[in-house]
C-alpha cells in the first residue's frame, strides 16, 4: 500500500486531501499544518509521497521540497496549491506532479498512478533490473529506455535540442543559463529567453520522470546541470569520442562492436537541428567518425577481409570526405581486386571528372601512379 504525508497550513484542506487519499487506497501516515515540522515528519515516517502546499508562512513548500531533494530522501513530492505560477519552480525541485486546488479526484488518481509507476521502476532498479538509458545523437536525436525500445516523445523540439546539448557536455557539468540562451534562443532578449529556458527545463524533467530515466535537469546557481542516476547513459557520440581519443584499435575481439559503431555514426549528426551551436560539434564528430572509419579500413586491408565488405566501408567514408585521396587509393585497390584493371580505371576516371568539375583540379600524383601500377 502506498504511504503518504499531507502538508498544508489550511487544516480543512489537509483533511480533505487526507479523505481523498484514503478513498483511493492510500495509507496517510499523518497530516501537518506546520511547515517547520513537515521535514522532520517526512524523515521520521519515510512516506512514499509527500503532498505539499506551496504558499505557507515562514517556510514554503518549495523550500521543503528542495531540502528533500538535497537530502536525497527516497520519496516523491506532489505540490497542491491554488497558484499556477509556481509550476516551473515545482519541477525545478524535482517534484513529480503539480495539482491545482480544488483538487479533482481524477487528477489525484492520475498522480497516484504516476507515483506507482515510479515505485515499480525503483523496485526494478533495486533488484538489479535498472533500465539502460541510450542516447542517439547521430541521425535524428533519440532517447531510449533499453535497447530497441521506442524513443521517448518530447513535448517540443526545443526539449529534445536542450537535452541533446546537455548530453554533449562533460557529465554533470554546470552550464550557465547565458550559455544556454546564446545556444538555443539567440534572437530573444534575456527575459524572454529565461522564460523559454525555464519552461523547456520543466517539460524535459516531466518527461524524464514519466519514462523513469533516472535523469533530471537540476537548477544550480545561474544555470543547470544534468543529474544522472547510478549508471550514466550510453551516448553514441561519447562512445565514438572515447574510441578515438583513447586510441583503441580495431581487432578480432572488438571488431563487431567497432563495425556497428562506425555504421551508426555515419548518419548526419544532430540531423533535425539547425541551430548555429550544432556546427562545431558536427565538424568535430565528423573527424572522429572518419578517423575510426579509416582505422577499420586499414584493419580490413591487413586482414585481407572480404573485398566487397571493405569497399562498402571505403565508399561510406568517401561520401563524408570525397576529396580524401588516401580513401580513394584504398577504394581503387579494392576495385582492382574485385573487377580488375577495367574497374579500377573506370573508378579513377569518375573521380577525375568529379574534381575537375568541382575543383578544377587533377587527381594527385600518388593516386595516378597507383593506377598505372595496377593497370600496367
């Protein structure tokens, strides 16, 4: 049975919420009208959920919830208030839900269902069944819970874009609100950008809570940071960067994984976003992709891998960098291996025509000499 504590300085309201919760099958551990006593009661009784009024004398429900969050108490917070202007602030302190007075039974029931879903998720985590968070930044941005699941749906495209931006930062790094203004709302003044940022953060946090991701965007001083659960998400961009910067080499033991990573990261980076901030990341991760792809192609050459497989990889890399003659040399050798001199010559001529039309240039001497050596 779910256990709850109700905190409201209006005793009649607290009693009404108490009755509604009991009728819904919830065990109410206590009602409290004094906000100063609320936190001590919550720590002593350890409810599953704390129903909090926001506007109370001397100590607000927001301040109580902030302390619950900072003390990492294992309970949900649901605000019950007559004032809807607190919605954004409620989600900034990691509240699960926000209900306006007078509370309707169906609205309370929806909150209880969300709490139960979160409790079940936590039970799975405690038994070793935590769902893995997977973030895909190559192609269309997607956040998945467990591999193969449907992607999380976002209320707005800015929600997806802001979360993608935060996932690209050093994990749990504090990002100033001015940096976020400049990246996502550069055309707005500070006041309007701030409104948009707070609204977007609250929507993201609601979505992250609803799907049980274990992540949240927390307000810190003059910005935000992405707070993670015990296990960091799998981010394709971070994995690619790690392979490159740690100088991992493709080999027999990791070959399927490297092949899968190269194929996945061949898609356009942050495909659906057109903000200026994306461009430096696109250039950076394109270089990482080409670097790892070339390493894989070199491994294929040394291992004398199946030529059609190697040629598919060479063609994929050429799509991203059509004027890289080291890639053209590898492809030329593979064309010769598969189709002989005629195939190699045709490939060379097609490339020569491309750079003549687009750059007014000729193939490099090394590539030309390679062709002569293969066709003589």
